[in-house]
């Protein structure tokens, strides 16, 4: 179905520009996908790592587009942690970097700062991209610990739990 839409769009574009068209549909590239099972495993490990240190947190694992795959909210976690972890995961997935690095890259609101244009972005530590080779296939984020460094350590524990299963 998608291939027919692609072919239709190519034919229409060619007709409007007067160029020639390939008769066969464009190939769809292979790409790696973060499975829901691995996302759940990573989020559970992140929440457990924070809980072991006495922190109530939320963990979100998002796909490469920043869309949440799973959200796990630890017992006693404040609502704001849920929203912050979602925004952190979105940021790390879209920008393909940790949110700590994102905050360092755009430190001042007076210069170019993407978060001015996209209020869903979040800086501060707590989210890490999930990569396979050079491809970013998602992100994991936590919020709720007393400090971004602690949030990032919990996210790292979740990522470490699944890293050997990523391929």
C-alpha cells in the first residue's frame, strides 16, 4: 500500500516537472526497530535502579521518532516526572544525543535554541539515545531522582540491561 502511494507521488511529481518516471516502486530501505519487549525490559531496569537508591522515578523508552513505546511509573512518582521523562526521551531520540549533551550544545536562550521552537524538547541530564552501530533506534529517559546525573545513571542501567540484545 505504501509503495503505491510512493509511486503515485513520484508519477505526479514527474508529470508536473516534465521528467521521466521509473515504472517500479522505489525500494524501501531496511532499518532497525526497537522492539516493545526490549523497551519494557529497559524501562523496568531503569525504574528498579532508581528504586534501589531510594528514588521514585518514571522511565520512558521511545522509538527513533521520539514516540513513546513504553512508560513505567514507579510507585510514589510525582506526575511532573512522567512528563519530563517523556520529553527527555523525545529529545534524545530526535537529536541523537544525550539530553545532557543537548543542554551543553544549546546553553543560552539568547542564541539559537531549538527548545524555543519545539516546546516538547527538554534539556538536562536523564536521557540517552539507543543505538545500533551508527543508527539511533530510540531513546531511554528517566526523571524523578534528585538530579539529572542520577536520572542518567538510572537510564544507563536500563540501557545496559538490553545493550547485548540490540542488533
